[in-house]
C-alpha cells in the first residue's frame, strides 16, 4: 500500500474509532508528512459564500462531527486506467466518504504536493458533494477467498516467467493473510480487529504496482518475452481489483 492510500486508511480508521468511543480523534503525522489540511465546500455567508480550511485532521473531524457526521468510509476504485502510473503521486483516485444525518453525502479527495524546502509532503483534501448518491450506505463484502486465490495464481505465474522475487512477495502475502507466524509484540499496522489487520497487511504486501523495480517493470518484459502478455494483464488487473476490495472491506467493515 502506498503512502497516499495508507494515509486515507489511517484517517478513516481513526475517525471510526473516535465515533465508536465518542472521543477525540487520534492522528499523528508520519515521517514525510508536513501537513494535512481539509478544504470544505463553500458555505453561504451574508450576501455571498465563504470557504473554510481545517488545518489539521483533528480540526477537520470536529467540524464534520458537528455537522452531523453519521458514518465515514474509504473508497478506492478497483479499476484504474493505467496501472503503470500508480507509483506516482495523486494517482490512487481514492477518497474519504462522509455520510451525514440530513442525507448529505460528500467526499474528500487528496492532492499531494512535495515541499522541497521542508523535504516533505503537504496534503490538501478538497470536499466535493455527491449530488445523487444511491440510497443507503455502501457495504463491502469479504473477498478473502478470491483475494487468496489470485495471490496463488499470480505467484505461480511469477514462477512461470522466472520472477522468483515477486513469487516470494506473493507467497509472503498469502502467509500473512492466513495468519501464519504472527508476532504478538509487533506494533499493529493500523488500529483494527485482528482479522481485518491481517487482510490489510496482506493487501499492502501484495500492492506491487508502481514504477521502476515494481511488478510493472521487469515482470512485464519477462511475460512479453514468453508470449504471456495477455495472461500478465489479466492476472494483474484481477490482483489490483482484489487488493482494492480487500482494503475497502478491512477498513470499512468492523
């Protein structure tokens, strides 16, 4: 899981935990993050409108909670136009969905900008309204079985094209998903129930899409050399789909 997806997951988990316990949200910037801000939709003010920007995650959460926040979810499209771009910033196309008591639904989309002076990222989430949302909140099914199967299939494919390194990566993801060799003293990846944590960790390991030295790089060429480009694309698309579905289930359903 890249840093942009991880940040969204971390914010959603922290917000859900705060709502469940009726407490303040707990969020700490990680290494490489300079700031995380949230720009809200313009509001009517006197004879015009005004915009409001929350300077921190804590300030953002208190504002959406006071606005009647009922539920919050992570959304990640499971199909992207170009897998090869996923290693770059602002390509996950993922968002934070907010559901309010009055029926309003909005989502916050992030934009990452690197500050060379401070050598870190400034992230601005911009709120957009969902004008005609479907009735009811979306639910996410447990896709553990299909996720595990594609991991097995693509591990075998990696061996077939001669990529032992990625075969080992997929094998590691399978073992984590199966709960093998768990370390009780290991710091949790996210504050989630144990089973959800296994799923999200496996998804993070299996997320091999990026730039140089990723699954998009040498394995793609190796598959072409063996005349297996079609199989490579089909398995890669299915892996990405199951990773995204696994992330949405693990983060949203607990």
